[in-house]
C-alpha cells in the first residue's frame, strides 16, 4: 500500500479529477478574458471596473482563482514528489508553495470584493 | 567488408571505479543482422562482455536494452531499424541498477509486478470443470496477456525512473488490467483499492513512451486509461 499525507485529497483519483475539472474552468476563463479584450479594443478603466463590479463576473473569477489554486497545488505537489528526494527539502518547498497559493488566493478575493 | 562502429556501456563493479563506453569495430559483412548477432560478434572479440539472452526470437524478453537511445529487444531489432550514420550505441535499460555491462537488476520491476497480484483470484467454489468464459469476455484479454515482462516499457518511463518504489509502471499496470478485465476474477474491488493512491496508477502522465517501445506492440497507456475509468466508476 502506497501512503502519503501531504497531498490534500489523499487520493490519486480525486487529484486527477480536480486537475481535469480545474483545467476546464481555467480554459473557459482564459477564453472569456481573451475574447473580452479582443471585442473591447479601446478598453478604459471604467469598462474594466464595470465588468468586475458584476456579481456573475466575481463568481466566475473566484471559481477561476480557486481552480488555479487547486491546479497549481496538485501539479506542483506532483513535481516535488518526482524531483525532490530529500524529505526535509521536499516538505520545505511544499510548505512555501502552499503558503504562496494561500496568500495569492486571499489577495485575489480581496481584489475582487475590495473597494 | 562493411564495418559497424559500436559504442557499448561497460561496467564491472569488481574492477571498474566507474562505468565507461567502449568502442568496437564489428564486421557485419554487409548483412542486415539483428543487434543480438552483433553482440555475439563483439563477444568473440571480448569474452568478458556481459548481456542476457535466451530464446533469441522475441519470446523470452531477456535481452531488453537501450539501442541508439530507444529500448527494445536486441534479438528482433535489425540493424536497419536502429543504426544511424553507421554507428550503434548500446546501453543497459535506463533507471535500473547495473550489475555488469548490459545486465541490470530487475528487482524493483518484479516487485511492482508482484504487487498487483498477477494471478487469478476467485472466491466462489471451484466448479468440476474449468471456469468457463464467453468468447466475448475472452476477447477482452487480447492485447494484455501477451506481455513478456521484458521491462522495455517501464524503464523508458520517467514516472518509473523517479518513483520506482511507488509507481507500478506500465508493465505492471498492463497486467493489473489483464486481471481487472478478466470475467473469472472476483477480486476487482480489492485490486482497485490498492491502486487509488496518487502514485500507483496516477503518476502516469500519458506520454506513451511505453507504447512507443513495446516490442510486442501492446498499449499500456490504454490499459491505464481503462483502470482510471474503473476507479472513477467505482468512486463517483
């Protein structure tokens, strides 16, 4: 039995499902933002701010941020377990990664719902 | 007279402090012989050269090795398939400990094979005759049972290189699916429970190196996809 405690789901299946679901969300969000920028060539602050003032856009953005956080964690956790063999260094790097992801997520929420 | 230049990995832990590449000039007399034949010609020049071989016809799986950067069986690989610019580079299968020259320690590979319990398990009373199977159910085992455990696939897989103690590897997973797909096997749930962690199956990134090198033309990536589907169906 292969054991592990540092990935959150404790399950390869849930990690795999999270990775695919979040990839779809991120693809949709990227397509939307790129299309929005293409269809609004002379974009000014008022229009951009107006877009993010709408509740649906904030929910869509939050979904994308949470997806990015989950996607980054599953992916980078995998990379650390592949390439960082000394346990101390691996746990240290994983700690830095999860802290950074947490900070970016809270910061993103603050930007979305901030003044 | 046509000479083939062969560069071969040499390492004898009793006398060498480090592995090195040795150059050989082999007279192939212009024939498109197999790489294993070249190895025999080299052994005539240097009797100390060590490599595994047995059936010399792609059935036993003993002479898996890395030829010009690609894993395969030396006995069924003609020079015309691998030689580039008149040069042939022979190395042991990557990622496994070298015992001597091209002979590697297959212990980790067999340990992963053992882990997937490669035998039929059935908890129902044994019938008086064989356990029967419909032709359709038997067809599901095609493309799975033919594996000869030569290790060409698992040793070409980076996921197996980085985590050989935890990732089962393409060869083991192909055999795992061979028993998961068998209508006579009743241990499906127990087998799936052993594979659900983030390493055993899910460390596969689907790069298909295993499919590219399999000398029997099998497709471990497809089998791994089927195992994922079974896990998903079981858990959602």
